[in-house]
């Protein structure tokens, strides 16, 4: 039971980027940045799932540590690209909101 609970808790890490991808996909027509955010969160979801699957396979002895070094490097680089995409898209959304916001009233 302990191993199953640990695995379940580990897989919960997939939910935040998956939720982000779904939430952004629901707003695809409303903002030009939603597609970029959806792509970033989708890639992040795939990377988190990849790490979980490979870690599970390594603990079960199905694959060796030496065989996944290059795959981990590639996944790490893709993760950096996905997070950079998310940050750039959030900056774009915030800039878009700042342009459309009414000017502040004097004295507030």
C-alpha cells in the first residue's frame, strides 16, 4: 500500500500543468496568448508524465539508469523551453491587460 500511495502522490504533480492547459484551451478565442499558454502547459504536462513513467520503470528494473541520461537531458531542455513559453505568454497577457485598463484616478 505504501508504494501505491507514493505513486499516487507522485502522479498528482501532473494535475497542475494539465489543469493549466485545459483552462487556457477554454479561452483560445479570447486572447491571442491563450494558444501559447496552452502549448506551454501541454508540453509541461507531457514532461512531468514522462518523468513519472521513467522513474517508475527504473524503480521496477525495466530500464537502466544509463539508458535514460540523454532522454532526461532532452526532457529538461524541453521543460526549460515550456516554462519560458509560459512566462512569456503571461507577460504578454499582463501587458495586454495593462493597455486595456482605464487610467488610474488622481488621488487614489
